[in-house]
C-alpha cells in the first residue's frame, strides 16, 4: 500500500481547510530526552584526558531549549476490519480503520551551563515514534493509494531536571477520500 503524505497549511485567518475534516485523528506524542550524555560527548576530547574527567564530574544545568520545525515520516500503514456502529463517545464506526505507524523527527537546540559559569550549546536529534488509527470509509480497498495529510499544531519543550527535557507534540492526521 502506497502512502501519499501532504503537509497541511492552515492559519487562524483562513480556517476553511480545517472545517472539511471528516476522517482524522488528533493526538499527542511525547518523549523524555536525556541531554547529559550529549553534553559529556561534546566535552570529550581523545587527546586531553584532563578535559574528559573535568566535564564528566561537573554539574550541567539546562538554561534554554528551542526546537526546529519537525518532519513527519509514515513508516507503515494497514487497513483492518472492525465493528460497525456507534461508539460510546458518539463516533460513527464504519467497519474499517487505517492503522498508521510513523515517527516525528526534530532537533533540539539546548543552551546549558556547567557549574553556572560556562555557557555551551548542543544540538540533539530526536525521533519520536507513534502509532494511531483513523476510522475510514467502509468501501476503501487495501490496494489503493492512501492519501494522508497532517498538521503539527503545537510543539512544547520543557526541562524536567538538570539533564532531562520533555518534548510534546500535538498533531492531526487526516485520511482523504481521493481515488
């Protein structure tokens, strides 16, 4: 099954594109990222053993975390047969669901201090796997091209302690009825 993935562009001044949503899923993915290891690697220098031991014994404190625009990659999709009816939440169940496995990739730009006096920066590459399902029309075949579009609605980063941060992303994936 081939997937055609498009990025959805929407703004608050032009929300017409979001009103047409029919078969979609909105969800959060998050990941706890350990930043201490990368800070130590940056400080490691094979030619200078003193520097290795210096950085490994110091306390690292995160000052600022910024993120780049994430990219979404669909790894696998599969159509499965399910029950027809209405769920307890009132969602119409057609008898088919599209299972989507993917990952979100982004870079974290981290500013940190070692013993409160030396400012350093690292770039941490993060990949966050996810899985979800979307209720799709009953007459969808397994051999078709699956047309999806996505919108990354929010990216939040926050330090959890001196060396860890959490990355949380809210996204929407829509199945398009295009044949």
